C-alpha cells in the first residue's frame, strides 16, 4: 500500500474517460472510496449519540453482515485510512476520541466513563446516578450482567464469571460502573478495532501515530473543518500561469467571488481543483503542487466554463467580462460534479 497507485476511469460503455493520472485521479478515487467505506449505512461503523456525530466500529457489525469473516473488512478499511495518511489525502470521516486512541495504540482506561458519554449518554447518566446513589443499591436489583439489543434480539453479557448471580451492592458498585463502561467502550468493539489497527499499522507505523494526540491525529485525517476556508492563506500560497498575475482584474474578481461563497461552495471549489474538499492539515503552504490559477482567453462569456487539472491543482479560469458572470460560471462548473471531465 505504500507503492504508487494509478487510476483510470471507464464509463458504462467500457471506454476510457478523460484524464491521465499524475496524482489527481488517484486522490479523487481515494476520497470517493473513503466516503463509501466509512458510510454508517453499511453497518461497519456507528455514529456517537453525543456531540460531534463521530464514527466508531459498529458493535453489531457481525450480526449485520451475518458472518464473522466481515472482520477482514475492518483490516481493509485500516489500510485505506493508512494510505490516505501516507499520501497526505484529507478525507471526511471524523472518528470518536476513544477510537482515535485505539489507532494510536495507547488507550487510557481511566477515560472510559467520559468516552461512554459520547457513545450512550443515557447509559452514562444512569451510571452517574448509580455512583451518587446514597440508598441501598441492592434495592435496584442489579447484577453483574447486562442485556442489550442486537438487531432485533437480546443478548446477555456477563461482566464477571457467574455475574448473573452476583448482586450490585454499595461495596462493589464502583466496580460495576467501570465494567459496564469498559464493555460498551472497549470490549464490544475489540475485534473490529484490533483488525482496523492491524491494517492501519501495516501502512503507518504506530510510533509515528503516537507523535500526535487525538485532536491532532483527527486533523491529519480530515484536515481543519471549522467553517469557512482561509482565503487569505490560500491566496498567499497560490501561483499564476498563462499570463495571469496576482494583480490581474480577473484574478482579483476570483478572490472576491471565493470570499463571498458559502462554506459548502468553497469546499466544492477546493474539491474541483485539488480532489480534496478540505485544506491540507498544515495549511496551503504545504499543498504540492501549489494552487495555481491559469489564464484562459475567450472572446465571449459563453465560450468556456472554468476547468481544472486536479493532478497539478490548476484552475483554468476564462477571462470573463464581469465578477457576476465569473461567479455564475464558476458555480455552475464546480456544482456540476464533473470534476476532471471538464479539463
């Protein structure tokens, strides 16, 4: 997976589609692959109930897929993420904090309760109530066993040997709380997480991942996604070609249009030109090749749409007669979803 991969697209008729892969087609393919691979609708990943809507392995993935062999899919997905990190491709998925700890290989079990609050806030609140309960805990009729739904069926889980016959008391309730949190955060996703990290560590050495804390690792995976694009950073690190300069009228119109776009439109523009809809984790100064705006001469506004060469991060921008026309034509191009086909 560390070797260079090239992509060639074919249409439904079996004919080659336009585009020579110098890196851009691969980035576009890998970004699309990750969007599909980590989609919760495929029942390999679940979304946290707490803040952030972050992904973690689906505890019921085996029941959903009907075979224990599905575990190999997690190993494959680990390689997919590893390849994205290796190539510096930012992807959309945001992972739960505790799962990022698994990826680093040094999960702190002292954080289990806090992590449970993101996985199942209601269960977390129930356990907090139990910890603070000042009455006789045996009145709650709890034992060291739990039951949870699994695709229409109920499954009993013993937290300790013969746990169904061991009452939770004031003396042992702290142990009960810890074991419940461990079951929901760690044990239920142990096989999936271990398979995923095996695949990831085949591509990216775990010692490298440990250089970063969980928030930093998330930035490396999906870039900075805190709102609108930093247009000034992009402008400061952009280049011009085909006769354009930084003070050209069309260029200034472009930057004005980009600044006025919504966050979604800016992300679409970035994907249109670079195949990735999020900025590089280290800012646009690390984008290689640099973002480049190339002049395309036209006689009439309707002659050409803006196009892109994603392999080289080049936006081919016609010299439209006004900022209004430039914005209309640019939005039409980036929202068409045509990508490199417009090149």
